[in-house]
């Protein structure tokens, strides 16, 4: 995997969350794995865990993000 330019943490979290959201809509939360999220987002699984502790944290991020526009 190519090295990424130095970007703010928020950019990476948004990229990961967007990939997760897409997969959650297609497959459901339970059926979506961290491996799949990593693949769609273009990150390694290890990198995913740098930005999110687990899938539940990604879900929380998405829920809070959706409340910004409510």
C-alpha cells in the first residue's frame, strides 16, 4: 500500500467512516467486518485500528456525525 501524505486525523476518520457507512447500508452492521471496511476505505486493517478502536466506535462516530445536520 502506498504511503499517504500527511493529512489531519479527521480526514482519515471521515474516509473510514464513509466506507463503513456504505458497507453497513449494503450488508448490515453485523455482517460487515473491519477487514471489509479497511479494503473499501483503502487502508490496512492495522491502520483502521489507529483511527478507531473497534466497529462500535465507527458506529458511534457515524451516529454523532448524523446529528450535526439534524
